[in-house]
C-alpha cells in the first residue's frame, strides 16, 4: 500500500479493507465512446447513483481518487457506530447491578480489542463498496485516480479521457481545519484519524460539542478516557431543541465528561509529550493538559482539483457545488449529490439525493430537493432524533405553532428498561393536527423517528397517529401518547357540555 492510501495500523483487517476499496493491482478500463453517466466520487452518494443508473441499463463510469465507500465506510458511520456500541456495552456492564445482576470485579475495557473489532467489522462490510463488486457484478467502469473536468462534457482520470452525456459530482466533504495557533504543530485527531488509534489516550480534549464531538466524547469516556469538551457557545448540540440537549448533557456528565463552555482557544503547544491548551473563558485564562486533541467542528466540501471552472460549474469554497432545486449545477449536463452540495451532510440524505439525481439526470425527472422530509439522529446515549422544523423555526416563519410532549418517565416500557430519561416532542400548526416537526430523546430515538417521518411524508396528521395501534409495551408508545394528548385538546368546553347533556339524557332514558 502506498502512504496516501494506508490506514493505520497496517493489520489484516485494514489490508482487506484497502484490497476491497482501492486495490493496488487494479487497472483502469479503456473508456467507451460516450457514457450515459460519469460519477465523480464513490462515497455514499456516488455509489448509490452509479449502482442505480447501471441497474437501469445506463453505461456508467465511476471515478474515485481515494477509497470506495467514502467517509461513511472508512471514517464515519461504520467505525463510529462500532465504537459507540462497545462503549455502550461497557456502560451497561458498569450499571448492571440496578437490574439485579452482579458481576465479580471491576469492568475492564480492552481498548485494542475494541478497535480491532471495529476494524474487523469495517473490513467485512467493505465488500459492499468494493471495486470488484461495482466492476464485475454491477458492470460499471471503475476508474481509480483524481478526476478532473477538461470541458463541459469531458473528464480526465489517470491519463484517460471520459466523454459523457450527463455527470454527477459526489466528492463529499472533509474535516474542517481550525486556525488555532500551534494546533497543527502539536498534532490533532479528526474523524479521519481517530479510528486509527490502537492505544487509549488517558486524557482527551474534544473541540466542539456538535453531533460528532458529543458522540465520540461519550464513547471515549465510557471506554476509559478522561474527556473534556471545549465549546465556544453556552450549551452542547447548539442546533438541537434545548430540552433535548440538556438531557444529553446530563447523561454525559454522569459518564464523567467535563464541559468548558463559552471558551476560546488561544493556542496549543507541546511539553514533555503532553499537549497544552491555553484557554480564555469568561475573561479568565486557564490551561488544560491532555494526551490527544480531537477536533469535531465542521465539514468543508471537496471542490479542489476537480476543474469545476473548466466545466462551467459554479461553486463556493464553504457551501460546495451550487445546485438548483433539482440538484442541477450551472452546467445543465452536470448534477451534484451528497455532502458536496448539501447543508445536511448525512449518509441518508446522500442516498436520497442520489436517487433523485438518477431520475432528474437520466429520465427528465422533476424531483425537488425542497420536497424531501429529512430526519437525522445524533448517536449519543440517549440518542437525539429530529425531523422537520423546530418550534423556533416555525415561529420565525410566521407559522403559529403548538407543541405536545410526553416524558419517557410516563412510558411503561421505558421505566422497565431503566431508560426513562427522555422525551417525545411534536410540533403542529396551531388549530390543526398538521405535523411541523418532532424531536425524540431516547436510547433508540433513531429507530423511533421514522414513524413521524412517514406520517409527515404521507401528510398524516398527529390526531391520526392516535388511531394507530402500537404494541404494548414499547417505547414507541410515547408517540401515541403525544397524539392522545393532542386529541384531548379537541374536547373543548362546548363539546364537553354537549357530551354531558347527551349522557345525561341517555341515563334518564334508561331509568325510565
């Protein structure tokens, strides 16, 4: 493996990963005359686009300069959720006695074994995104190398020129490099390097308390690290519902995580193998000594080196490739999908926009980005899942809003599971049961939010959810309880008086 494509440590699992997603022996095919579709980037959006188009009979070329599978497979969803699962197991084991189960001795975490498990599972899953599968099973021409547009209808990769009728840019995004004095010299981790750790750092600072920062801070704390989260604002998960964020913050505090809010990092330096972070917090200066620094702040689109100007594709260094509501760029033959053009940088939105691009690029479709109902989830414990608008957003848009909520402490299954620290909060347009948005905090909130997403997509009102039979006991019953709460508001004083008269009449009639 060359250094550019090496993932540390160089063990059997990472060797298998590389052999699947960027095999050293791979030889690019000879291009055909003109492709129906050329896809640049083989992350989630690019793979779905290429596979879907090829499955419909299109001749497709797929170009990838680094690793097939993109961030999701190598640096994102797959390794992080493997790590989170091990961390959750450790936390459950430490808390096991509250369920009447005893274990002898303290719970010990074998950190190298945790990381080896992650690498093993990642390598096993990598076949799904492999060059072999896409080339030999799906019939796609796979080109490994840097792709660069050489005209409005041509692209060059590894010395070969590809002509296309339509093209899709799906090159994704990368970790944002913070301009902090001394940070680069001291060394730091991002999502692209943190999963290469084989030895557990004793002390870790996490810069940023967004989804990535919170997820990994909690995971490393549960795996035995002393974690301090540094946040420039006053709270964690600043984009989330305040009640939801407070529940997660409380859970993370219980895991031993320390938070430093309203802080500015002045500089970073090294001394005797330690990293020293100099902070200014509320006009007071302080220092923090750690072994590792994880930067979990922001993503920037991969627009460099693509020759976008040559192709007539307009872009912005921060926002990425600019597209219309149909995901079409300023070059009408070129579309974009996934993190390269979206504000919501999630694997599932990459998948959804890829499916949209296939229809719009190849079949004159009119699918619109603005019509999508996009849920998302932060995989802390408890999880925070959201779909639609927050209450604040609805108010800012001038939409009168009414909010209904239920605590998981009122849900029998949550109590039985010992997971009653959570909530379901649903916003409706005042005077109607039209669902505007929802937030769920629960251990499996990501599994629960889809019920509300489906209801919103199908234009099903909150009142109708009350009529849907939910299995008992489940935590998802909390959603029905919220719907019941809404339905009770329909029993106005006037309606209640009418019912009282009706039942009074019926009682009188029976007595006669």
